[in-house]
């Protein structure tokens, strides 16, 4: 019985390897599972197996995002190949999203522009993607105009969308919208929002004329970091490392 329990992880790995080969999955999964046994196996289940079992759009997007994080160049090549084989709005937008995450904004912009035609001209998700590409290319006013249009339609609902909207408006006004960052942090307790709130506090403090204003903002920033540390201490899912990275970046600012 003891030997069976010891053998289970190896049997599990072997089953995943067989599945990869039989279903013609990208071969980088083999390297991940062999050389990073537990993390590689969990990543494969989350990215390749769960989306196949759960048809939710959100799950697929999370899986695709994690794949890009683990192996960005391989995922980009895969999406580029998909677009060559089948030129659809879905494949164009997926590749544009990957380019944006890789900060290849000049590559993303032609794709987002080409998506906004015909029945997709007013698609909220595609317009938001286009605004991200415009902003990355330094076309802040155009990005802000799109976001204002989406805001009127109440199409900016996720933390990511709201955070990007605040960042664009901050760039347009050439000052950090600290109150807006604070509101989003308090509503969501999202670590990326927390980082940008800390960044806004630190920048506002440096730009302010009074020393006590700077110290007040730094104290607020420290409280946000303490809150992030407390949350992370009790955080127990696979994306914990992402939260830890945002916390590390926030601490470096203070």
C-alpha cells in the first residue's frame, strides 16, 4: 500500500504525458511536466484540461492568460499560426491581446483596427482592446474617447477595465487620480489596483508642496501594503504568486 501511494505522482505524470502526446498538445508541456513536475502538471490541468471541460468564456480567457505568462513566445507563435490558418475576428483579437500583454503595441494596433468592422464595429470587448493598443502607442486622447464612449454604455465593469480607464484619464490630465485609485482598491482589494493606488499616493506626495502631505500619503501607502500582506497571508489559490509580485512592486515604491 505504501508503495502504491509513493507511485501515484509518477502515474499521474505519466497519464498527463500520454494525454499530451495523444491529443497533439504543444510539446513544451512535456518539458514543463518533466522538469517542473508538480507546477507543470497543475498548469496543464488548468490551461488545457479544465477549459475543455468547462465551456465558460472566463475560464478560457484565464487559461490563455496563464499560458502566455508561462511561455509567452510559444503562445504567441501558436496564436500567429492560428491566424494564418484561419483569419477570423476571434483569432485576430486573441493575437492582439497577446501582443498587448507582451507590450508589442505596434503589432496589436493593426489587428484591433481590422476587427472593428461590420457587425463588430461597436463590440465593447473589441473597443476596449483597441483602446489598450492605442494607449500603448501613445495615442492617449483616442483611447480616452473610446473609454468615455464605453463608460456611457456602462460597459466598463471589471477591475481591469476600470483600472485601465483611471490610468488613461490620469495620463490625459497629467496627474494621478488618487481618489479614483483609492475607490477601486477599497471596492475590489485587487492587488494590481493596490499597486497603482500606492504608486499614485507616492507620486502625489512627491508632487505636493507640503512635507506633511507627502508623509500622509506615505502612511496611506503603508496601510495599503499592510492590507495586501494580510490578504496574501490567507490567500491559498494557484495565482498567489501573482499577488506576491504586485505586493513586492508596491513595497519597492515606499
